[in-house]
């Protein structure tokens, strides 16, 4: 049975985190497999990353960061609900816990997002092609509303909806990673309403939670795309995004967002992703599957959906593709 045709954006996150990570990301872009990057404007290598984006004409969006390192907005000048005692963001899980407890002042979130959008424009002299969230903070309850408002105010149309169909059944993921992925999926589903009301767009499907780091292989990427597209009519063209984190591993103390590089960035798994992405096997497999790599600007991404589908189906397609 033939599959639906797929136009796939491959987005490398954490651009600007450190020069070694950036070197690998650019390598993957020049190899023709990474088609878009998301820039951390509070990253240690932000300015050099922006220069690389200009030099190589890399489609670049903003990787909005509310969880790691130092703020770029008003919060850096004093006490803020976004920061811990040492003046850094609260961390991947700390920020989530603070949001859940109602301890985060959402107007301060809006101020930080606006500061990061302004910083991006100063660095690249244009608006971002898209805005997503570092560690998926942009889909958290409450945060997703101010995120959507800020993007609409700045004229940004495209975002990421990290809703990967069937990720809860990916038994190769360690239990904590699978639990986190399911939480992200749940939050993403709830964010559809605010995103829709503010005119944001996203691809029909998303992959990346089940294929991160050591779990990435050509077989798993192909399988993940098949899983999220299951039930789609053959011959129909859909859009999808693959989130990746390639690069040469960071070497402390260089890198990070103000606190040095974390274990994720220093891991050999970043190099593993780079090797999988740049090896001919993946591109051959994708071509066999009828997948065309393209940049976000090449897509006519989906219009906001009218409603969230039945949770039991885990169906991410909220309305038919425009293609």
C-alpha cells in the first residue's frame, strides 16, 4: 500500500548554544538534511550562530527559552518569578513545577518572550521564520496563551506543536523520557486552542520525542513518520516536522546559556544524531518513503484547527492539510 506524500521540515534546536554544537548543525544543513534551525538568543554562541545563519542563508527561527540560563529581558535586572536565587531560570522541571503551582507571573513571561523576539530581530535584522520553545516550555498551561499573544503581536505565524502520535507506546524510551514525552504531548494538545485563536500555524504532524539522541536511527525516523501518518489517504500530501539535536558535543566550560553546558549538550548522543542525519542511509530511506525535505517557508502549513480530536485516537491532524 502506498503512503501519503510527505513534505518534511528537519529543525535543529539549540543553535547558538556553543560553537561545537553549531558546527555540527551547519554541517548537517550543508549536507542537505537539516532544513531549519531554532536559535537561542541567550546562548553562549548566539552572535557567531547568527553570523553562520547569514553566511549560509539558513532559515532561522527563535528557540524561546524560559528554563535554562540567563534571561535577556527585564528579569535580569532584579527579582522575578522566572528566576531562582542565583539569577538563573528555574530549569527544565523547576519551571514546570513553578507553572503548575501558580508561582510564575505570566506578564513576566510575556516580557521575556518579547525581549527575546526583539533580540532576535537585532541579531538577524528580520523576524524569525518560526518560534518554538526550548524544552517545550511554549505549550505549558498559561504560558501557551501569552506565547501565542506575543507571536501574534510580532507577526510570527509559525510554531511547533510537539504532539507525536503514539509516543506513549515507544517502549525503547526509558520510563522518565517516555513520561516526559507523554506530558509534552498532553500539554501540546491543550495548547491547540490558544494557538488557534491567535492565528498560529504548525505542520500536520510532528516527530522527534521518540527519536532523540541514542534512539535516533534511519529505521526509527521512518517508523515514527509512518506511525504519525497512519490512516492518512494514500496520495494525499501532508506536512511534518522532525525535531533534531545534532552537533559535536560541548566541552565545558564553553557553551550553555549562562551556566555552562548541560549533560545533554555534552553527551555523545549529539554526535550520534549528527552521524545518523548526515549518513546516506537516512536520506535514501526517506526518499523511498516518498518524503521530500524542505524548509518551513516552502510549506503551506496548516491553518489552526477548530477543535481537539478525541484523546483516545492520539490523532494529531486537527484538520485536512492545505496542500
